[in-house]
């Protein structure tokens, strides 16, 4: 028997292995003492009556052959046989942070490889496995899942669900009996079910409770199961959800799972988020210019939709530069046949009727104003009303002989078809070579129905082909930045982030909806990758009206942009947009490098969050009144993680007009205030009374 101890800054992972697959016997706070047999004796499980005669381990890939009666980690068969393998394994520890497992079942003629690594700085685990067919006969793989155990006190599950314009909605439920299964079969990461989960001690909050966070890094179908065995053991499994016949391995062929990232935190959701943010910044994000500030965007979509006039667009660009925009993006409608959303997709050629002088006319104007230029694409799609479809209807991803349903009046192209791949690569490469395009917004506006390549299920292959297309484009244009958009937040995950630089969280710019979505997304992703725009006062998706203050402060926290026609708004409103853009720029170094955390609120009518720099010298905090206050007087805003004995200057950077609802303001609002860190953390700041759907911004700066 062997013991393996992987440890990071604050956590430990302890595994036990004989000659079978390793079992995780501990995952939690860092162990600093000796790891020996006495420890194993202390936690060895009894074997109850009316059960198998030996203990059944919960391994990294639980085996039905060992008596695991929940979902086995590997399922498949070879013409109905070799369906229940039993592996013999060897494990090797690399340093103190990575375990490699090589296992084989010579009777079933299968090899299984597993890797487990624990990043020391972030405490994020990464797991991956691979199965290889060693036999002459093909092996039909049904599933290969990664499993992690959880302590018995983990009896609450937080998951993130949603829909179009309402992504990242939080849902909590008890984890007490049976299995809770989340399945996504939509062919993209999906709005409906984010591929992640948070499980912890009952009532865990932003600052309290032991929590385990999980993210399955994959942009296709997935299944995540959280379960409780009758003996009380808890576990999570994550896998690519494979369609019938989707993976068939001939001799020597392998299937490798996507990565499962996971982290443990002893002090609530904030610590979990900090771990994930650190990992993303260190290991996933790859900006072409690492030290470049995230440029403020203007996207033309809600300003002009399909109505493209170069002279007018240049006016928009001029006023965009005036209000402080740094990257100007032309959205949908620039290519031939694209007068509306029912035609043109697939024909990636500039519409010379709309742009008789070419696109250079606009690009040169944008560059002369000191801005970068960006362009919208939806490469994976084709409209039936397009030259491409009329010429190549066989290029559609679908089942031959059936009439497939359209979505948003479009079909999906089969990226596994070499001709399709070559056509799209040539079109994108040609446009990026011809024009000075610094950024593309890569959209994907429908789900996959009957996703078939050469008659076989093909979500797995389509997803890999999408990655390959983006990778090849990035290889040819290494300075290009890419935003991942999929009808808003339909493709947000770590794997696509490895080859992109920004997510469009939602097609809704409604500030109230964004105040719900953004903090939930930030559980897993740092602010600098979250596209967050100031829209018009009248929301195009909800028809709500919001003040510029509420819209501006809502967009401030992420990668900021604006979504409007600056020509159509009056001079006063342009100045207001300029104010919030300037405020964002002044805080941008802090927002995009500091530690984001959420603060406790006294009731559900308001929320608070902030970003603190790494040496705890400066922080910026939002207090947001979401709905009608629950009480006549609001609660106090208590900050966290400051230096207790340091003195901090407190100042209000932005606030709503609340003179009509208070006879007297809290004193600190009307004077410069110097308070110790311990005072700000323990006593806090008495919040003013605020109207629903308003916010204020507070800055604290440590004094020398």
C-alpha cells in the first residue's frame, strides 16, 4: 500500500493506493503533520452487516466491478462484452503536486490513465483521465467520468442555471439522499446549466463555511452528478455527456476527458473564488499583451442593428472616442446579404453596397481617433438564404434524410468536414489579413439539433473542431483578441477561455438583471474577462428604465463597454457616459488585478461587493439597493480583509440622489473620514437610505 500527499498553500489531498485505482481519503485543510499508517487506522471504515464483505472504495474512477453501486466512472462495451472492467494500477508522485496513475485490465484489453495535480499557489485541483483500447475489436465508450469525494458535512449544493438574457441564476438545494444530476445536451456550454457546482457545509456563505467548488472545462455536452451513498459518503462526478455511438475506439485509439477543476476553501465562497481567480489569471488567461489594460468597448449592435452607413458609423466612432472608448466594434450586418437575421450567414464577404469605399474607410477613421477596431463574426452558422447554403447544403451539421429544425433562422455548419473547416479558416484569415482588426466577437446563436457527421453523433467532434479552428486562427494572428459570445452567455467555460480573452455574459444590459448575474459569474471568473456594458436607459430586452448612475456602476466592475449609438443621445447623456468610463479607467488597474469578494448584507433587498488590492492598501466597494428596502433603515456595510491597525481614508466616489428620502444623512457621507481597518470590518459604515435599483461606490485607501 502507498500513501500520496499532494498539498498546496492551504489545502491537502491524501490518496491511498494498493494495486487498484487510488482512493482519495482526505481533501481539505492543509495537513502539516506526519502522514503514516496511524492516520489510516484512525479513519478506516467499518464494514456493516448485510453488505459486501470488504469495504468499497470511492476511487478517482469508481468501478462497478469493485461493488460501486452508484454511477461507475467507466462504461462501455466491446459488442456487449468487456463491460465491467477491473483495473490494476501503478501510481507515481511527481514532486508534491502531481500524481500520475497508469492502470490496465488485460482481460478487458483496456488501459486507463489518470492525472491529479494540485496547484500550490491557488489550491486548485486539476483532474483528467484517458481510456485506450488495447484490443483488436472496437470498444464503444459510453462514459468516462471523473470523481471526487466530499466530507459527510457537505449537505448543501449551489448550482447555476439560467436562460437567454437571464444567465447565472443561483439555486441552492440540500444534498442528503440519492443523486442530483445536471445534464446539458444542447451542444454548447449552455445558458441553462453552467458546468460547475459548489458544495459545502449547510448555510455556507460568502465569508463562512467549508466549500468545495467544481468546474468542468468543456464547451459541449456535460453531465455533473452529486450523490450521497447509503453509508453517508458524498461525491461529485463530472463527465462529457456522450451521445449514442459518439466515441468508438479502434485498437490503439484513446479518449481523453476534459479537465475537471476543483478547489477547497475553509472560509466560504470568497476564498473559493479567490482560488479560481488566481488559477485563471496564472494558468488559463493568455492576453497577447499581458500588461495592456482591457480597452473600453463600444459595440454598435443596440445602436444601429443591421442599418449600416459608413458615414454615420464614422460619426459614431468620433463620439465614441470623445467619451473615452478605446475599442470600436462593428457588430452584425456588415457582410453580403445581411439586411436582417434571416439571411447571409456563411457569406463572409464585405457588403460593398453598404461599404462602397471598403472597410478601410471606417477602420482608418477609428485608428485616427486612437481606437482599435473590432468586428463581429458567427463562423459556425449558415442561413438557408445564403449563397453558401445554396451551393453547399451538404455542409450542414445534421442527419441526412431528415428536415432539421432551424434556430434563429439558421443551421450549424459541420466543422469536422475538412472543406467546411478550410472555407471558414480561409474567410476569417483573409479578412483578418486584409484589414487591421484587433479583436473579433465570435458569436454562436443556436443549439445543436441532430448533430451528425457522416451519420454519427458528433457533438464531441464538433466541439474539438471549433477549438481547432480558433487555435489555428490565433496561430496565424497571435495579436488577435477574441470574445466568446453565444446568444450572450451560452459558451462560458475555462476551456474556451484558453483561446479567448473575454466573455459576453448576457444579451441583457438591464442593470438590475446584471446585478444578479455578475456576482454569480464571478464565483469562477475574474472581473477582467466579464464583458459588462452600459446600455441605454430603456433596456432593449426588459424595457425597464434605469438611471445612468445605476447602469454605470453596474458595468464598472467588469471589462467595461457601452452599447449605444452615441450620435442619438444628447450631449448631457454623452457626458454622463464619459464620466463612468473615466471612473472605470481610474479604477481599472485595481479591478483587474485585485481580489474580488462579496460582503454580507443584512437582508435580501440589497447586496455589496468589492475589490481589494493584493497588499490591502486600496479597495473599492459597491452597495446596491436591489429592491424596496426591507426595513426603514438599512444595515451597515462591513468590509473584510483590511489590515486591522492601519488607518484608511473613506470617500464616496459615486452615489445616487437620495435627498428626497432622508432628512439627515449618515455623517461619514458628508466629510472626509479616517477609520481603522478593524473599525471598518467590525463596526462598518452605516448605509444611507436608497431607492430601489440604485447603487453607490465607496473607496478606501490606506494612509501612510
